[in-house]
C-alpha cells in the first residue's frame, strides 16, 4: 500500500506538470515562495490551533506510515494457522499448557488475550477487555487521519486568502497596466497551491491512513474471535471454520471429499461384505 501512495503522488503532480508544458507554460512560473508560505504555513497554523501539539508532532510519523504502508503484525492466514494450532494443543493438554506458547507470541494484542485465557478469566470479560483495546486503537487512529482530513479543508481556504491578499496588492497599484496581468496570475498561484495540496496530498493521505486503520482493526477482530474460540474449547476444525469467513475465497483452505464412482462404490460394498464374512 505504501508504493501506491508514491505512485499516486507522482502521477498527480506529473499530470499537472505535463499539462502546463503542453499549454506552452513554464514550470518556473508556478513557483512562488510567498504563496507557499501562506498556504503551508497557514495550514500548519490552523492545525496547531485545532489539535494539541503532541498530536501535530506526530505528523511526520503519520506521513511516513502512509508512504511505507506499515507492516502488519500478522496476516489473517497466519493468525488462523496459529489459533488452529493453539486449539489443537489446548484440547490435548489443556488451556494451562498455552502459557508458554503465549509468551512466544510477538503481537501484543494476541498475547494479552491468550494470557487472559490461560489465567482462566471469564470469556465475557476477555471479550470486553479486547473490545476496549480495539476501541482505544480506533480512536487513536481517528485522531491521526482526522487531523490530515482537517488540513485538507484548511489548505484551499488558505489559498483563497493568499489570492485575496495578492489581488488587494494588485488593485492598490494600478498605475502600470502592463504589469497587471502577470500580477493577477501570481495572485492566483496561492489558490492553486491550496487546492492542489488538499486534493493531492492531505486528503488522499488521510484516506490512506483511514484504510490502514480499518485493515488493522479487522485483523484484530480476526484475532479476537480466534482467542475466544480457543477459550471455548472448540476443536481445530471448528476454529478454522469460524475464522475463514474473514478471508477472501481464494485464501481459504477448501477440502473436498469426492464421492467414489458408482462402480467403485459397488467394489467397496463387496469388500465390506467379504470382510464381515458375508453375514447380514
């Protein structure tokens, strides 16, 4: 998912640059430091006004996560395999035997749930604890991508403010009519920066982080159901049947037992009768 962010930015900015060149313009004419200062500085200022400093400091981390895509602690097939193995051992040796296995699990969410199970905590309490963990994680993520979505709203407004400021300056100096057109064009660059940064940078990255958050929460939901299935003492096959609906059809383990052909059935029946001595 991280590579798609880079590809999207390159494609979006590239399309804008190519369109400028095709129209005979020069990219250098769209570079304006004062407009960039108004748009990006103003957007950051509005964000600091809206959100606590501790959250705004995490902006580089959020951007990095959008570009790298993050690394999931486990994949759904891996989680299902883990819980099938845990269920197998629990039915064979009891839940207390899972304490050593739980200690080796890297993911903190699964480790927490399995340790609660080993400690003999009531299933409803285990579900409540894990759900609270999921809710807290969802709220933390929402603050991050919500901040970027807010920046996507501030940026166009800052662009308009920059354009208005530029037009005020232009209209207060109408003595030289020859400079009027270029000055108005420069004034509108702030609007371009604001709209472009919102729709190519802030809003898409906010959407990417929201998508990553939903995927991580979904993975935790798979893990929660696996933990509860192991605690309930379900046999490994039932554990797999409970968890595989979370997977895409192509990722599921499908075992089909084919019925023997009619002639084969007849042979099997004769062999069975012979094995019993032909008694009815």
